[in-house]
C-alpha cells in the first residue's frame, strides 16, 4: 500500500528516478528552516508545508521543534489536522522536540495532537531553556543505516522526554540515565532533541532511508 501511494504521488518523469524524493517541512512555527537547509545540503527537494495542498506529492514530512501548542493550534486553524493524520498513515513523518509532542498520543496536557504515535510525552522534562544541554547517544539503528560507528551528539533545548512507548512503538535511544529520547513506530519517528542544530546529517539520512522503503 505504501509503495503504491508513493508511486502515485510523483510525476511520471520523477517516477523513473528511484532516488527521487520530495520532503516537506511543516512551516507553521519553529525551526523549520534549519531542517530545510540540511535536506538541501543532502540534495533533497524540499518544500515548506503550510496548507493541505502542500502535502501533495511528498515522500515524507518533518515536523520541527518550536512550541507544540502553537503548532497544534495553527494546524487546526489552517485545516491541517486531518490531512496530516491521513498523510502519516501512509508516509514517513518525523517529529523533533515539539514535533514529537505533536505526533504523540498523549502529552499530559490539553492541546491539539495528531495522536499518531503510541507514545506518551512529558513536555519540558529538562527544565527551562537555560537548562539546555548536549549528550552523546549511541544508536545502533542509526549506525547500521549510515555505516558509521561514532555516537550522535544530540542537542536538547527545553526538550520533552518520551515517557513510555506502547503497541508497535519501540525505543531507538535512551540517555545514560535510561530516559527515552528517540522512538519509532513503523514509518513514524520521534526525537526529543534537535538534529537540525548540528552539522551531523546522519539522522536526516536515517529519515530519508525510511522514505525510500
């Protein structure tokens, strides 16, 4: 079903190129431009998504960090909630920081959520912006997908914690103290941290590998 939808969404010319991808970045609020810069550095066609029509023809979508309540309210205002849910059922979606909250089933606060990933997220779990930090993460799946052994240097800014995963969702990475900071459920990906704020493109490459499947 996924492959059929992907083939149907691209133009005939692009369909002949197996490497063709067009990735959207939800551009309602937050650090969407940083994601766009990395994708373009990787040679991927990228568009900013603000309206339902912008989802047409995409191979995947990134929901950036920012303020999850604001992102949710703007998604409601622009008529994006159901189109985003429909898209996420068929195509890869990656939520970073606030985007991970927006993808989750439960954020332990009343706010608009897509409720697509079977995870519970605790907002601002590390405190205020002054409590931001970086940490090296050993992520086996990332290493396998990118063919590298180096840890990933993750940037946490007012970051959430993935408190629990259920059903088909599974943990990708934890901090040294055991707290979950990355999870995956099928073609849906959530990270508490901001890969777009580093020069390391491996997490974006990993997401693109999901979009090729």
